[in-house]
């Protein structure tokens, strides 16, 4: 088999990220089934190519030079409900999991409806919103290493804390996950999803390309509050701007480069540290060749 098995060469990644920023992948392949996902990882191993699994691209700052090796865009979408448990493929959007659960009258997973991205991205980064988070909802996840060896890990084994997990910084791939909800009322779950969505629309600059919160909230405080108090709303580097609507969002106001965003992040970190002595830690992942 040749590397032609990896579909497109030099595919720009910008269209595949919510920030609309990012240079080319050496090889880009969209996978839409478990077989494709596992098969692509096997072929990459045979060619000794590094693999990057791309979910929804909603928590990424991809370098202008792009990503070396193979980028697998995980579009394998499958979710089913058994009792109060939802089993979902890693490429399912979290919002799809919330919708499938709500439709089946399973409550407790409504928060997922407002978090962009996939199950794999959420299991990797312990995504959460409105008081819910992956660590609490997850029963277990089927994982795989780049040798193709698979195992199941319980949520308690994944080293979860606020927006972190033991999977970060490793090449371990989430294949599938099981989430625990509870039997409840379909109408109540649907209503809660609508309320949460409305709240989001009011507070977040969703009309411009962004990557959600750019920094993690420091203990006992909010990154957005600190950035706003430092007078940084509207601060711009190239095409990247600190949102006027929500200070912990950096938006791509036009033709921002990854370097623009990275520089603006440094400006924000420096100013906040100077004013308040707080070190802001990025929530967004910087990936690729810088
Ligand atoms: C408007 C907006 C609002 C947001 N609000 C929130 C919020 O409220 N709470 C929150 O937590 N986050 C929020 N985010 C950030 C983002 O939605 C989450 O971090 C999400 O979990 C990322 O998932 P993804 O599929 O897009 O991952 P990607 O951005 O594609 O990738 C992120 C990381 O996950 C890894 N990854 C992806 N799939 C897999 C897999 N199958 N196996 C192993 N690793 C994998 C990638 O390799 C990468 O390292 C928001 C983002 C946006 C744009």
C-alpha cells in the first residue's frame, strides 16, 4: 500500500477548525467508520507516519506551517441508548449525544448540547459546561494506541481534573465512549437544552470564528473577568482580536494567522500577569509545526 491511501496531500486545515486557521496536513483523511479509523492508524504505522486525530477542530490552534504526518478527521457518527446509558462513537458530535439521550427520555447529559466538537475531543480534554463535565458523565471509554492495541478504561482511570486528562500529550485514541444518564422526562431534557443554548447565544461571540475559551479559568476566578479588567477587550494583533462580547474568546476577525493568535495570547498572558499576578494557562491546544 502506498501513502496514496491517505487521501489528500497538503490539505489546508483552516476549513476544518472552528477558528478557520491552520496550514496544511501532509496527508488528510476523513474516516467515517470504526473500520476506517482503525485501518488508517494501521497504515500510518506501516509507513511510520505520525497520526493526529482531528475531531471537530473546536479546541485547536493549528500552526501556519500545518501538521506533519497524517491527520485523520474523525467523522464516524453513531450513538445508541440502552436504559440510561448512551454509547457513542468517538466521532459523534457531543450535541448529537445530548439529542439522542434527550429523545430517549434520558436526562443528565443536556450540557453536552452546548459544547461543540466530538466525543473523542471531550474524552481527551474533559470538556464540560453548565456544571456538567465529561469526567462525571463518562462510564468508560474504549481506547487504542498507535500499534492498534485496544483496551477499555473506566473514567476514574483517566486522571481527570478541570479540562485535563491523562490522555493529553499522549497519542492514545478514543474509539468509543459510554455515558451514564438517568431515565427521566424527554420534554424536560429538551427544554433544558433550549435554555442552555439561549444562554450561550447571549454571552458568546458565536458569529465570528473562535475556539471557545482560550484560557482555563484560574482557581476561584474567571479568565474572562481578569482579561476584561486588564483592559484587553478589543486588543488586536493582525487579524486576531480579544472579543468585545466575551474577553476569554479570541476571534478571527478576518485573515488571522496562527502566529497572530499566538502573539495575542502572549500579550494577554503578560498583561494579566503584570496586573494581577495570575498566570493564565491556555485551554486551546497549540498543535503542528511552529
Ligand atoms: C464556541 C465554542 C464554545 C466552546 N465551549 C466549550 C465549553 O463550554 N466547554 C468546553 O469544555 N469546551 C468548550 N469549547 C472547546 C471545545 O468544544 C472542546 O474542547 C471540545 O471537547 C473539543 O472537541 P473536538 O472534537 O473539537 O476536538 P479537536 O479540537 O478536534 O481536538 C482537540 C484535542 O482532542 C484530540 N482528540 C480529538 N478526537 C480524539 C479522539 N478520538 N481520540 C483522542 N484524542 C482526540 C485531538 O487530537 C486534540 O488533541 C468550545 C469551543 C467553541 C468553538
